[in-house]
C-alpha cells in the first residue's frame, strides 16, 4: 500500500527562484490496484514518484510505503519497491544475468534464492537466449525485459513505473503494459505515470490528475467521466487543467 | 548518517571491478600506459641522445681562423691539430656559425706571436653556438688544443729560466664524492620517483572517478542504482574503493616499470662503459616506504576527483573540471623537484608538496621520523575530510539530479 501525505517538494532554480515541483499532494494506492498519475510534462509526476521511491526526499509532508515512512526508513521502503522508468538504464558492461544478480544481492537475497528467482524470472520473461549477453549489445526490447527482471528480482509488493513506455516501439510497450497488468493480478500495489490515454483506460483502477505540482482531480475513470460529463479522458484533463492553465498563463 | 555495511560495500565494489576490468579504456590508461611509458621514454631518450652524441663525436668540425696573418707560427700550430677541418676566412663567419655551416671560429689577436716572444699576455677568442652540441664539441676541441699549446709555452719558459714546474702549480685540487652511492643516485632519481608515484596515482584515479560518477549519470544508471536499497554511504564507499584500487594499480605498475627500466639501463651502461653514474642503488625498502607515504595521498586524490566529477552531468563535462586539477597536483610535485626546496615544518603541512619532499628524502636513505609522522598524519586527515565530503556530496539531491 502507498499513502502519500501532503507531499511537498521545493527546488531552487537559479533563474526562476523557488519552485514547488510537488505541492501538497495526497493520495492512496491499494494492493491489487493500479493508480495512474496523469499530467503534462513538468506537472510533477516524476518528482512525486521519485519521492515515493525515496530517490528524492520530500521538503515537507511524507509518504508511507508498505508501512514504512519514506523519510525515516528510506532503505526499507526501497527494499519493498520495484522502480522502473525510461531513465533507469542498465550497466552496459554487465550481462543481463549479472545486472539482475547485482540488484538481487543489493536487496539482500542469498545466492540460492537468487539463483532460483533468476531462473524463474528469465524463463517467465523468455530471456534465456540472451542472459549472458552484455547489456550494451541488447535490443531495446531485451533491455526492457532485463529492466523488468531487475525490478522483480526481490519480488517487491509495490511497483512504481515512471512513464515506462515513453520512446518505446509498440511491441516493447505492449510487453511493459502486460507486465504492469500481471503485477496487479499478483496483488501488488502499482502506481504509474503516463500521458498516453489508451494505457490509462486499459490499466488504471483509479487516476489522479496532476498539474503545476498540485493534484487537481482524483477518482476512477467512471467517476471522472460522470463528474465532468465527458467520455474522452483527454477532454477531461483539459477541463481539469484548463482553469489552472489559464491562471498560469495570465 | 547510517552506519556502513561492509557486505553491501563489497557487492558494489565487486560489480564496479567487473565493469572496470571489461573496459578497454581502463586497460590502456591503468595498465598499458604506466607499463610501457617508461621503457619507451627511457630507451627513446637514451638512443636519441647516444645517436646525437655519437654523431657529434664522429664529426670533424669545420673551424675558421680570424686574423693571425702576423703570427705564422701560431697558425701552423693550429693547423697541426688533428680532427679539425680549417676553412678559409670569410667575413660572414658569425652567420656561418648560426647557420651551422662552421662549428667555431678562433680569433688570433694582432701581434700575438710577437707578444708571446715578449712575454705579454693577450686573449684568444673562440666563437661558437652555445647549446648546439656539435658546435660545443668543436669549440672544446679547439680550446683543449690551445691549452696544450699554452702549457708547452709555459714549460719552455720555465725551462729557459731553469725553474721547476711547481712554480706555476704550487698545489693540486681534487674533488671526490664521499656520500654513499645510493644517496648519489637517489638524489637524482629519487625526487623523480616520488614525483611519478604522485602524478600517476592521480591520473590512475581520474578515469574511473569520472566513469563511476558523471559517467553513471550520463548512461542513466544513477537513478537505477539509487532505487535499490543500498545506502548512499555504502554506495559511495564501494565506488571510492574501486577508484582507489585503480589509483594504486597505476602507481604500482608505473614504479615497477620505471624501476626495471632504470635497472636494465644501469646494467647495460655499466657493462658497456664501466660508468657507474646511472646505476640504481635504490633499495626495495625505500620504494616500499615511498608507497606507504603515497597511500593517504592516493585516498585523497580518489575522493576529491570523485566529488568534483559528481557535479558534472556528462563525461566530457567532468573531464573539463578535472583537467585543470591536474595542475593543482603537478605544480607542488614539480616544486619539490626544484634544487634547494627542502622540507620545513611549514611545508610539511602542504599536501602533495610534503609527500613529494619526504619521498625525495626517503629515497636517499634519510628517515626523519618526525617529519614522516607529521606528513603521514596530516595527509590522512586531508584524506579523511575528502572522503567525508564525497559521502556528503553523494547525499545532495541538487548534485545528483543537477539539471
């Protein structure tokens, strides 16, 4: 389970001064459900997810992930989280197997468990043909599978995906979407950010629309459609963001 | 700050080591360059010098005589000198020397022969091209022959007056080395060894320091590793140990390479000419002591280079930060090579310079334990501060995610 409590993140920018990248954001994600964080570029999605994964520390507020506070127990939180984004690359000079082994060891798995887990994941994701190939020699699809294996190796109950399909071809994106769906089936708590509406409609149990660092609307897809009397998700987002956007422009 | 987990540090270290050993650039910068640099440099220098010297020695220098028409006897003596090729007088003799057409010119003063007969003293000028080895050889040859001629005249004059040779030479002066041989060779080569260990322990650390920080940011693996449960303290320590290993490997390999090059050179020289001037009489204990002194400095370099490189977003940016730092290291290291720069209580606290100076002393077999203790301890303190700063920098989001 993930519970964000009034998360706030301030950055100092030389030109623009203080920026509130995330401003008082609260939401809850339940096990066996997928929570989608929607918003334009620079809305605050990545910063929110990085705070949940304890890669960044909140300026104010906090979040509880699997019962651990992100500020007090960041290492415990990370041990319970699988984090995947388009920015999480692989080590080019390690093989696919070594990459996954490295993260298994960092997660405290003993060698016997690690071997069993890797054999299982590599078979499940059909990775055995390239397990000894160096990551810099892998195709995009193979790399993505290796990244998935890396996030799964310690079998975390919480999965965080930051725009996982951005820049990927259709087939690779499908693998990721299938994988996210599987995570839900396994009862994991899943949160993911995107700006691809078809993914949202297909996957998300509930969504939050974020803009200018603020969470402006929240609910299931059906609830939002009813509230804004609009079927098209993209139009809903424009309606939600519109007044804020107009204010910002003014 | 969380406490260190040795197991986690070793996991990071082993992974970094695997990647490092698979990098061809590493092999070149850490292993090949230090191993091959000295043999190539030394053999190259020696062979070029010996070829140049050989050529200069073999050449029969062209020498011009200016004036001296009124001193036929002197001219005849000069012409009798072996291995000199006298060319006819030309007014542009200065240009000819500069253009390397002739090697030297001798000017006989007016009425020189008559002065010699009368017992008056005059000056014979030899003109040459200073710094040009063949011209210096030619001029020296002329000078030696003129001295011989002078000695003959003195001897003849003494004989004419029936005086003993001791009249003009009441006593002889002889200079002899009293220092032990290892101190003599050490004074020359010693400062150089300390200098090389210092410089190479820095250059050895430079490439991995960039690769493991800015390189990781550039490749997009920084966020991957930060999402794992490892603490940032363990992560930075694992990385630091790898950079430190690279620094030590480069320094060790380069000293082995340098030591063997000098050893073989000394032996081949001694065998060929019986000349012991370049023999290496350095003990392994001195070399080991130099390493021990360089250890905390290597820690300091590794930590500082990593910290600075972490600020960069790309490999290239990090290189542009670290290149000027090379001068920060080279300048004090070079200063210690200057003649007359000796260890003093104040200098003992200046990092790099102090280690370089103490290495110079250690190589010559001098162990000033107080200075050694002060320098080792102060460098350890600097190194500890540098590691602390590196750990703190790794915990700064504004540095890790600089945009």
